C-alpha cells in the first residue's frame, strides 16, 4: 500500500510538472503585471497606527458577524487592520469592512494567502520598518472563541520577535507503533527543515520588520496557483528565514516543544480523556488510535503521553488536540476545516462549539448553518 501511494505521488508530480514549472518561472509576472489590473484598493475609516493586522479573507458565504468580531477585537487592542479579500465583495460587505479597517484590498486569488499578504506588505513597505508589531491572520479559523486575552498578552509580553499560535512538524514522524512496548519510546522534537509556525496567525516584531531580509523575502517569494505549493513556500519559508537568523527569537502560544512536559502535569484519567477526545482524520493515524484507545487504562502515564505525542506527530496539534487546547490552555482559535473532514470530526468539533459562550456560539452556529460546506456532516432542523 505504501509503495502504491508513492507511485501515485510520483505520477501526480509528473502530471503537474508543466503547470508547476510555469508557476515557478512566470507566477510573479502573471500576478504583478496581468492580474494587478483587477486589484482594487479602498481607504477605510480608521487611521494607521503603530500596530497593524493584515486580515486575509475568502468569503464563502458573505461577511459574517464572526469576521467583524475578529476585526473589532484587534481594533480594541489598538491594531490598524488591512483587510485583503481574495474574492470580489458585495457592496454591503465592502461598506461594513471599510468601517473597520485602514485599507481594504480586493484581488484575484492567485498565490492564496501568500499572494494576499504580499500585496498588503508591499502597501506598507515604506512604513513597515517603523511599526511596533505586525500580525498576519486569515479567516480559516474562528477567532477569538473565548473572552480571554492570553494570546494577545503573550504577543505583547513574551519579547519574542516571531510568534505563531501553533507550530507544525517539529515532532519526528516515526513508524506508527503496533505493540504496547513501542509506546515506551519518546518522540523527539526538533527544528528540522519542514518545521514551521502555522500561517493562520503569525506575529512579527519591529526587529524583524526593519530587517531588510523581511521585505526581501516577499519580493523574492515565488507565487503559485497550486495551493499546497503556495502555502509551503511562504509558510515554511518565512519560518526558516527567522530560524536561520540567530538574532531573531521565536516561539508559539502553544509550545509543542514542551507538550510532553505539559501533559505530564495532568492525571492519568485526564490523559485518557484527552486521547479519546482527540480529532483524527488521517486514515493510518485513526487506525493506530483505534488499536490502543480502549486499553489506555492498562498503559503507564508515560506511555499515554507518548501515545498523544504520536497522534500530534501525525495530525497537527490544532486539529488533533483542539478540545484540550481550548478547554485547558485557553486557546482562542478554532479551525473551520475540522467540520469538513468527516462525520466523526464534525460531530466532535460541533460539541466544542456548543460549549462556547452563548454569544460566540450563536455567531459560529449562524456561520455553520448557512454554509453547506461546514454543515454537510451535521443535521440541522
């Protein structure tokens, strides 16, 4: 089976080779000289301050109250929003956004998030070195889903130059254990070539913003019309840029590097609960979970911690341990795509939504009910 997957992967790469090569060679030219004529910029009602939010949106079903909640939250925290829409807006939605931003950009969805953030950063290029802080955010999550300021407090008080909400691919991806004895071996964490801070929420200090390498990264970044390539180039690329410069400090609100130590602070019963409530979409990882999940009480506390870390190494933490992150670590983000994976993932995610504060629940419920791609595995009256 593994050999077949590898064969299909190679065939897929060969089939997309002409398109990917064209994107690599001409993607930026296509975006900057052909698609630029479709770009529109509007001045909003707010002034430009020393802290800026670039909020990337792609409205599947129009502007929602949850989008405005996000903007109003950052405005209250003295951030000046630049909203970038990778899709044409209705007049009504445009007007509501202009009331809650400094600048609004509408553009074609080439380069995905990277293309949108790049446009806003170029708009700021003459002033970016004077900013105190820049946050890049997209609407792939609901934020904030709690009334706790711990995330923004972390950004303002941590003294880190580069901050993510979470990170991906820091844990080794070893062969999935098939017997209990294999769970005794801890999974190591390291800053490898694929490690990156997740691009749905990234924060940059003035120290990075005034460094020439930051703007140069965006100028030389090759855009792509293929989503996974576009995301990988900028998401991994910007993290690696920071990691290679030893003068920049970095970290994340949820620090996976100390996840094992964090988990050890909980009781064995709570660890079993965390394991059972994990959300797993990846097929092989789901089989691994099913193999051990009913016998976790027979494992040691250390083995259960290793079991959870293995789940995270295969299914990113913002998916796999989202209930734990929200309920125990005050995590203020919830990925919308969790409702799209399968029925089990959707039902578990909706239970999380159902336990949120009433006003936040009602906003998200409205989004879900009115969007077929979010409610296809749920049953609404």
